[in-house]
C-alpha cells in the first residue's frame, strides 16, 4: 500500500482526495498518472486491500474500487463502503449490464470500464466528488435501449423531475425550474422509486435510478448535462 502527501493546487483550493484499490500494480500506476495530470485531484493512497488503503487515507472523498480483487467479486465490500458514506466509483473489466446494475444497486456512485481512458476516468471521479451523475460510454452502451417487459410507466412530470435531478440540479432547483414545490419534486422521485420496486427492479441510489431510466429509454445518456448551465444559474448565491 502506498500513500501520498496531501497538497493544495495552485489556486489554494484543496484537491479532491482519491484512494485507488486494485490488485494490479500496472493499473494503479496508470490511473495514478492520469489523475496526477488533473490539478483538482490528489491520489492519497493506493493498494489491493480496501481496509488498509482507507486506514491510510481516511479522508479520501472518492474511492476508485476494482470490483474483482484477488479472484473474488467484492460487491459486499462495495455495499459496506457505500453504507459507511464513501463515494465509490467502481472501476472494472466486467461490463455486462447485470454487473453494472448490481454495483449501482450496492451503492456505487458511478461505474467506469477499465478500457475507458483518462478523459472518462477523470470526469467520473470529479463528478463523483461533486455528487454529479456521469454516464461513461460503456455504461450508456450496456444499458440504453434494453427492452424490458417490467418497465414501469412514469408520468411526464415524474420523468421531467428525474431528468432535471439527474442533470446535477438539487431538488430545490428542480422545483424552481418546474414551478412546483420541493416536496412535490420529492414525491415524483419517490413515486418513480416505488414503481421500480414494484416492478422487481429496486433503485435505492441516485446512480441506480439513473441507470434504470437509461436502461428503459426514459432518459438518454446525452441528455445528462444539457442543463448544467441552467443548474449553475439556479444555484443559490451565498
């Protein structure tokens, strides 16, 4: 396990701390090099044991986790880390839709395929650190247009609320955009969750709900981010 000192970027802002957990040193070295080129990110610790790595970097804001460690799928550890409040980005070569959704259902905030390059790795980690959704190509390709007989029927208002929420807006910003109350926005989101649960496809996290919506064609991957400028405009000023 390796640990790096924390430093500030040239603007004086504290970079986002990242912990990398993988059992292949060449992968760790490659990802560390990618993230080192981004001034807003700082790798705090690396290694092949999540517990050891996070003891060395307890303040890491994002954990980049290989889903298969030492020959075993670690969905249970992913769920444990997520339940403890960790923002976990799964980084894996297992990119079938079932595995992706299982990881998101276990609490991962994002899923990144190992064949995707630096641009998507950096974008995914930065989005995770800022609680923003990001849909890398592998996730989009695996999920989009998958016909499901158990696709829930969402109302136009439920879909609109979900789309705006996925596009990085807070529920308060969604309410202002839709000219409804924040409570009503929450009701739309909760109703969508209930419908997926009744269909036998629960989506407990925002990332999982986004994946379900993409999977069913209710939201297109390219729609995510369209209203980012509007979301910024809607953000309350200090």
